[in-house]
């Protein structure tokens, strides 16, 4: 399609304004047809981005990546607020069992089909290693929009939070096996140290920042001051994670979990977050949509189709089995798996890492993951809404 950007010259502020207005308009349109607002934001970005109209350039999207980092920081912080000790006393280790099994079966399901079909065990293992990753952002937006409440919602929030850690572990194990098959030897320490550092380092630093956050909260009571504190500590968490190569999602999640369990004012802090984040989230999802590349669709072939279908099947089997082992509610067994469909940032990051470790497969892996992201992000929010509605946890007027 002819790129309008050749004829319409905008600047950063007009581009941001365009993103907000287009996101609002498309969000309202999606609402009319009973789809979540976040689907509208993604579609608006897709239309404005390089794949269609070209009004938002790839350089511009790179320049505003800080908005995506901020949005993910606030999303992780809000997820952490669901990690209350009282919740785990009530449900036990069920969310942990589900997170481990849904990640494991996603990898196994993709690999089990890819290996005999492609005849290439190394490529199949490297690609399937990314299948465990789930993107929490779109799911959180659906839960917030429809004010979903219930056991499926609670478990879903816990599982998508834990998924970042389980995905890193599954990726490390699968790529280590693929490396061994290719004759690349590495010690156990070299294989295990990076994910251990990224996961447990992030949790430790995030928890430490959370306890530090509690100190000024005792002295600053006004909403304006607390808004500044919340934004400042989330920014600090994001900055520290980048400095030391830690998972920003897990770090901000640990920060939020400490506040949820040790501050009596956690409800007020979340109200503050809900007031200041809507435009940030909208810009994040419009930018995410603009980054989706529809040109990769014809290039993924059979391997891409297998990945897209069997990843979801694996997550459904794993989450259902985990819920059965944990003796969870029957609705969790039925509806949790499909709600874990979205995949975005972490998966793209892992695809880049896999491409660096196995350059011979880099272009294929990149094409498959980008195509999967496009489909999962556009379809996933609607599927999550349907699952939560069937579970009786969304009450629509």
C-alpha cells in the first residue's frame, strides 16, 4: 500500500496524538462489536504502522520504546499486587504447578510435532523453546476493562506473572539440549547461571526496592506525592534491571508484591496507578500494533503453522493438568489454557537470543515468532474475554 508518510510529515508530538486518537476511536469500534478495547488499540497501530499506511515509521517506534518499557513496568507492578500471602495461603502452590506445566507442555507439544515433520531436531528445539513465553499485558487490560473477578481471574494473574520465570528456564534447558546436539559443549554453570541471575536477581532487587519504597510512604500522604513516589520507584526498577541485565517484569512484580503485603495503603496506590496509566497503556498497545509486520505471514510455512497451533494446545493441556493436580476449580481447568494465548515482548527477545546462539536458524525463527505475535496479539484478547465470560467472571451490561 502507498505510504502516506511520504506526503504527510508529522513530528513526535503529532504522532503521539495520532496514536491516542486512533486508539480511542478503534477501541470504541471494537467495543461496539463486543471485542476488548486492547484489540482496537492493536488494530489502530497496525493500520498506522509501516505494514499499512506507514504514518508511524520504524525509526519513530524505536525512538518511543521507553513508553513500552514504562507500560510493562506498571503492568508488572499491578500483577505483583495480586501476589498476596493470603491468596497463596488459600490456594496453595496450584498457580506454580500450573505455570510450570503449561510452559513445559507448550514446549513439548511444539517440539513433538516439529521434529518428525521437519526432520531437524536442533531447529525444532530452538523454536519450541520460545513457546513457553506468555505476554501478560493484553490479558491484564482485558481483566481491567471488564473488571473480571473470580478464581479463573486470580489464577490467570498469578500464572502470567510466574510465566516469565518458567519461560526463561524452559528456553535455557531446550537451547542447551539443542546446543549439545550440535556439538557445542558448555558447563552446567554456563547454562544455568544466566537465567538464575536474571530471575532470582530480579526478585531480590525488586523486593529490596519494595521495602525501601515503604519508608517514604509513611511520610508522604498526599496523592500527588505518592504518584511521584510510585512512578519514581517503577522507573528506578526499570533502570536497575537494564543496568544489571535483570528481568524488568519480575523486578517490578516483586516490588508490587512487597507493597501489596506490607503496606496498608496498597489500595490507594493502585487507584493512583489506574488513574495515570490509561494513556501510557494505550500508546504501548498502539505502538505494539504498529510493530506487527503482516508481510511475514506468507513466509512462515508449515513450521510456523505448527508453532502457532500446537503452542496453544500445549498450554491448554498443561494448564488443565496442573489445575487437576492442584485440585483447582473446574472452570480453571476448562478456561485458563486458552487465555494464555497472547505472546509478545519476551518471546521476541528470546527469538533474538536464539538467533544469536544459532545464527543458521535466525531468519526462520524470527519470521515464525513475529507471525505468531501478530496472530496471538490480535486474537488473544478476544479469546481471554470469552474464557472469562464463560467462567462467569465477566458481567457485561
